């Protein structure tokens, strides 16, 4: 059993220029010696969509190790916790092995991050499942979302660890109007996107329903935005970067920035601000 002791802690708001309008992540910056049960218990106690635990790197290829828990389970990777943890690690005095570049070691593998003028972005990890969803799942998703099957214009598995499947509706307004009921789909991890009107400052509105991870609706979701962007780039629907909004229905103002490098790598970034810093005893 882990002996409780004070550990450095931060709570970071991610994907918003204005604190408290993004997606918070709890970050334990000194997780050495914590058992899996202790981490899971602390994540349940914070009751945030994700809580992360950082360790010294195990080898020369990374700057730190990273584990992330929802209130229900551990994830191999998650996007907004990656950005918030990197931000907290740097504020806590972390020094990258390579200036301007970070490498996070997590169960999904090594994730590269860049630091530009204090803003962090991560390279979207490879998807472990892609391709179209089958028609029976789409019919179930349409019923759960409260839309007609014909309103789903496109769809794809976009799983980079959590288990995401994405569907595209015609407009952002349709996405914002959804009143889903996932009672019959308790394990679903579904993202829904729709286009903002031409000339709007942002390209898409996105909502992420992470029911399978114990999160009915995630305010702003880095992993989902990352794999959605990879899907759109891979299928030739987009070649350039864009910004997407998320969390509007939850009273948030999340903005996710997508950049596409010359080699096709998708980079996902956004603003971060530390709201709480101190210690926790666990």
C-alpha cells in the first residue's frame, strides 16, 4: 500500500485563452511510488474527465513518463491531458532535453511536443483503428444522437487509444442541437463534427461523448480532434490547418488549433493556464 506523502500538483485549464472556459486536467507532478489503485482512487476523487501522473523518464528518449486516468479507467493516451501536463511540467521547472521540443512516454508510445512562445502542441499519434464504421453501429449512433441515418454525411473509426468513432453532420448548428441518449450504447466513444458557416472564424464545431470512459460529454478533447484531423487529411478533405470549437453546449469556449506539416503530420495545440498549484497528499 502506498504511504501518503505531499506531492507537487497543478490543475491546468486547456484549450482556452480565458481560464475556466477550457477543459481542466489535474496533474500530479511527482507520482513515484503510487500504486495503480492509488492513482485510480485519486482520479475518481478529482472527478475530472482526466487526471495525469508524471514520472522521471525510464530512458534517454523521453523527458518524462505519463499515465492518465478517467474516473472509470486508465487511457493509453489523451490529448488535453498531454498539453496540460506538458505545460505544468515546464512551469514546475522541467527542462527539455532538446530546446523547444518535448517527448512524452505514455502507454500509447512516445509522443512528440513542440513549445513555441510558451504554447504547447503535440504530434497526433498514429490511429490504431481507422476505416468506416459498419451500418449497424451507424444506425445505433443515429438513434442515440436523435438524427436520421441520412443526416450522417460521413463517418470513420478514428481510434488513437480511447476508442473514438466519428460522424460528420452538415452544420455546426446541427451538432449544437444534439440531445443524445446513449442508454443503449454504454461503451461508446463518439465524436460529432459539423461545419461552421463560410466566413466564420473557426472551421468546425465538435462534440465528444466519451460515455465508455465515464464522461457523458467531454468539454474539449485533444485526442478526438487529433484523429479527426488525421482522417480529414488522409482522405483529402482538408490539406491545411484550421481551428475547431468545442464545449459550447457546456458553457465552455474551447478552441483547438490544428496545423498540418509538409510531411502530413498533424499537430494539435491550444492555450493552457494553470489555475491551481500546490501539493496533494496521496
